[in-house]
C-alpha cells in the first residue's frame, strides 16, 4: 500500500498507478477466495447428510377440475 502512495506522491505515470492498484486488488481478492475455498469445498462435497430444519410438506393434488364461479 505504501508503494501506491509513493507512486502517487512522486507523480508517476497514470498507467503505473493503475497497474499497482490492479495488483493490490487482485492480491486482496485472491486472499479472500483462498480463505473461503475450503468452506465451499466442504459444503459442496461433504458426504454426510444434512439435517433439515423443517420437513418438506407435500401438497395433495386433485384430479377433479376446479369449480369456477359464474357471474
């Protein structure tokens, strides 16, 4: 981060400053991806069954057509 401030303070080329900003952002993003990668892998490929908080409720389906009101 200090390198970026030094580039701005010494009035370096805009392309050098933007390249440094991109490098810092990519590094920060890569760090965040690496930190959650294991959690996502466990959630996606964990063979243990997950406990459902609410049981699924099946709706009853009727074969009869619905009655419509006539005006």
